[in-house]
């Protein structure tokens, strides 16, 4: 496939950590139709793109800069960190605007909560929301900018909306001839791909492209796919420069030092998120309104067991599902790390539910990217048979994905 624009892959050398040669991932098919990478664990510490200032500061000199950023957009300094906006300002760079995705610039807003435009209290820089009605930066909002920086920590799931924001930012920049500098970060769920491929008629902000639920790519790799597959409006392509992570490959274990959104508080929640997010389209709670978000599931009408939780308003869940009611279900906090989507929890909850007629809502199809998954569960198909139905789509996706991998 021809890609019109040239991707500039920059290997940085801020720290003398040595270079890590990227390898083609060895892929294998698993019985339940999940694809997992196999390679050796890197011995050297992973260095994120943002930390490699010597590689990209020259690209920003004398530029009027906008940056897509949130609370994860930091430069690490040992056990501490500095927000990239503060760091770039300290280098006398001209940061004019910050574009904030879902959950806002500080990452404290509820899922789906309206994000208002405002000024950052610390720097006085204009913060423009790119969530809600204004998902795509307008010509006026981009006016006067020479470059956009995109630096957001993703978690590798199709319905996690930062990759949808990436699409719209790339599209707006391509239409206005503004290059994008992507500071890449590891994908904590990058060790496998799994799930049904999204069908175009179910395209939404929680699923814009024909990819599986767990896509196995970093933000930089995903940007290359958006360009290469010509998914932007009118098949235009965006001028992107990617600062790669150092010492990272798809089997790398990467613990996120900053939670990427209010309801993903730790590594366990991030690993379980692709499997448990299905419940957001059902009558089952995933622990919003507790300190166990995306590590438990339950509802008042499920069979009573030894484990229960009672949701109450907290950061990231002002109005949690089943507020003040005892929910019975499963505690998954001590589960083994997943390298595939777990559908057993979803199918079991459906079987145990006394409210099967209203178990699913319309949001479930948007999350799944297909109507078939709900139909298969309602018909009582086994998890094995459901996953077998994904096999061809996953293999075709993996063949496409191989063209765009950087690690």
C-alpha cells in the first residue's frame, strides 16, 4: 500500500541508554482466537518519547505550538515528573494552546462529562476542549499554529477515546497543512490483539475504525495506520513525525505511573478494562463509585454471594450506577494478567441475570462494534464459538497492522 507522505521516525539520544533494535513480532494463533506477541523482555528501562528532548526541541524552535495533552503528558525525572507544557515553557518555546481530550487537561472529569474551554490557572494558556460537540479542532482554533504536539498515554482499547481524538486532530491538521509531532508512549495492553472487528455502520466516537477491541499498537503506530489506510476525510494524509520509545517492544511490561483516566486507577484495572468495559453497555456495574473501578462487577439483582460493593459518588463518578445499593458479583482484583479478552464474565453475568430482557442497552453495540456479539450471547453460544467467529477478521487485521509497527 502506497503512503503518500513520508513518516519521519526519529531515534532519540537524550539519555545514554543504548539503542534497542526493533524486531518483527512473532505472532501465533491461540485456541480461542486471540493473537499474542512473543519476544524477549527488554533489560533496559523504557524511555518514552517525551523524555527525549534533544531529538525534538530543534523541531520546535521558532514555532507557534499547540499541544494535545492531559495529566499523563509528563517528562520523567527519576521518581518525579514534570508536565511537558511546563518543561517546554522552561525551554522558552512558544506554547500557544492546549487541546484537552475526554476527562480534561487534568484528567479528573467523569466519562462523558462536558469539558469547557478555559485558561490554565498555572500558565495562563488557553485550554480548548476536543471532547463533546467540538471533537475536531476548528480552523479558528488552529489559526496561527505552526505545529501540533500529540502526547497522550493510551491503553490500547478501541473504545478508549484518545485514539478517536487522534483521528480528528490528524484530520484537522492535514486539512490545514499543520504537521504533528507524536511523542510515543508504550501500550500497556500491547502484548495481544483480540475482539470483533468494528463494522462501519456502528462507527462512533467509541469506535471509529475497522479494528478489533484490543488493537495492539502504540499511538505512533496507530497514527501511521490512520494515514496508511487513508481513514481521514477524503483520504487525506497528515504530516507526522514520531519520537519512538526506546527499549520497548510488544512484550514489555509497562506500569503506568499516572492513571490515564479517573476510573483506571492501577495496572490491574488497565489490564481488565478491555474485557470489563462491555458491562458499560449493560445493567451491570463495573465498580464506578468505588475504589475498585474496572476490577469488580456486580448488580443488586445478581445472585447474592460473599462479595458485594456499594457505589457512592467519587472522583470520576459523580452519579454512579446503583448509587447506595448493594451490588453482588465478582472481585477480580487478584486475577491473573490477561493476554486475551475474557468473555466468561460477561456471558456468566447474562446467564445469572434475572433481567435478561433489559440486560443490554444500545451502547453495548457501539462498544462491541457489531450487533452480532449481543445476538450470540442471547442465543447461548459458547465463548469458544464466539471467539472462533472473530478469527478471519483478526488475521486480516494483523496482516494490515504489520505494515505500521515500530516495535
